[in-house]
């Protein structure tokens, strides 16, 4: 029998599980397009995995000087699983990033037309953003 003066058995260290780091997404495309005549500008986002496959259910955050909103990919299946869009208000500059993953930020997005960019009747521009998971 063990007495009070006997040494206790050494504790065996337990290795803790390491968390898998969240994937990082790079902004691989940020392009300005002429919106359809008479339509307000849209921010159109596509999110892809490292192999280029579209990812549904990704939360996208858009912010501007007086607020922010969130929207998700995959809600317009006809546009593709990784597609999401947001309608811009005139005279407002926006920033876009992915809400739940580390990602680059698209800055200075606005529906304002640059002189001579689009044909007559077009009142706004669209922005196409493509986020792709870093390899």
C-alpha cells in the first residue's frame, strides 16, 4: 500500500488537438462592367474553392459609411452555386469581404459611371468580384 510519503506517478502529457486554420480567400478578380440600361448597379460576387469549384453558403459582408449588410452565395442557383449579388445605392462607396473567412477586401466600389465608359442610357456600373481559396 502507498503511504503519504510515496511519490505520485508522473502525469502523462496529453496532446491537444490543433485547430485546422480557416481557409484564406484571395480577391482574384475585381472588374467594372456597364449595368443594363435603366438598372441600378450591382455588386456580383463569386466564391470558389482552391480548385475553382463554386462554393454555396458563403456569407459575404458589404459595408459603407453608414451601415453594413450580409448576403450569401447559392441563393440564385441559375447563376451558379458560388454566386451572390447586392444592389448598390447611387452615391455610396462600398467595401466587400467574406464575413466568416479571412479574405482580401474590395474597396471603393460605387455605381457611379466614369465618363465615356458606357453607352447612352446606362446609369450605373456593376462590379464583378471573384474570391478564390488560397492553395
